[in-house]
C-alpha cells in the first residue's frame, strides 16, 4: 500500500507542479493585463530600447528614485537581449516576455544538479510562490538570472561554461559579477578569464549598438537613484534608519557598518563554506 501511494505521488507531482505554475502565472497575468500593469518592469526596458532606436537617449536622466514607470538602468549589453522584442507591438511583446520568463524559470529548475523529485518540488513551490509569480507578471529578470546561476552551479568546474554563465548574468544585471570574485579566490582563474572574455565581447557589441556614452549615462543614472540614504523608496538599512528619525551621520554609519558586515560574511564564506554554498 505504501509503495502504491509513493508511486501515485511520484506520478502526480510533475503534473501538479506544471499545472500549478501555468495556472497561477496565467491567472496573475490575466488579472494584471486587465488592470493595465502586465509587464510593468519589462515595458520600462522596452520603452527605453524603442526610444533609443527612435533617436533618443537610452538612459532617461530625469529619474531621481526607483519604482517609477520608464526607469531603465541595467547595463548597456541588456539592449542586445531586449532589442528583438522592440520590433513587436508592446502588448504582444509583454505577453511573449511573460512566457519567456515562465520557460526560463522551468529551464533553470531543470538545470539544477539535484534529484528529479527535488526539481519537481522546486517547480511546484515556484508556481505557488507569490514573489516569483509577481516578478514574472511584472516582467523582472529574476528567472533569467536563475538560469545563469543554475548553469554556473551545474558546471562549476567547467571553466568556459561557468565563465560564460557569469558573464551573461553580469551583462543583464551587475550583481552576478560577484561570482567572478568568488571564482578568483577559489582558484577558478580559467573561468574568470573565460567569463571576462565573453563579457568583453558583449560589452563591445553593446558599445557598437548603444555608443560609448551609454556606459557613462548608465553609471550617472545608477549613482543618482541608488544613493543609500537620501533616495526615496530605498530599503537600505541606512535609509530605514534615516526614515526612523536618525540623523544623516548616524544613518551613514549604520549603512557603512552594514556594507562592511556583508563584505566580511561574503569573504569568509568564500574560504570557509563549500563551493555549492
């Protein structure tokens, strides 16, 4: 009886996982489309690319904080990934992007070097996880970054694959560049060289498309909207302390202490934790 139950659960898990992911994302996306907010973040990227192709500036410098529609501050190579959808109607492009995010999330889960049942459980948990569903309906790039991190984990000791995955992640959003530092201090120098080579090619292509000034424009905008203390809608410890009534000096001290603590934890983890961790 126990064997039969286990077999039924094993057979039902993939079906339930796929149905949950598709059904919940579809319901959230349809509701978001009816409210006019489907692909809110994606349409900001899309608007920036269309504006640039129409002769405007890629990075709109009128923004002073994050959260507003139209803000695009990802690295210039991101244009290489977003440009094809700019040839379509924005509404259609938003739906296609939503579908791409669902597929990339599933692909990232499939690439994880874990057991089959664990993969199906992760897919199921993702399908009923509001943060993931919310990110997909907004068109955020998290599921795509998941693929790059899954590739890096699966092929951790394959230098070109690890390097290329890290490079693509960095070209989409800056934070994955931290993996280069980890690879360097853990002796994976070939992966760093390979990744920097791939990133260099992407940067060169982006420069040819968007122009050298795009890098300066992105850095200027990013610096302005990412000020840790006096930028509205910022959730840094220093900003929260400032909003709680502390002065700027003390808020900055809290923020710097937070940066230092995070740096120490990351540095210690690089040497003391397992490569997977």
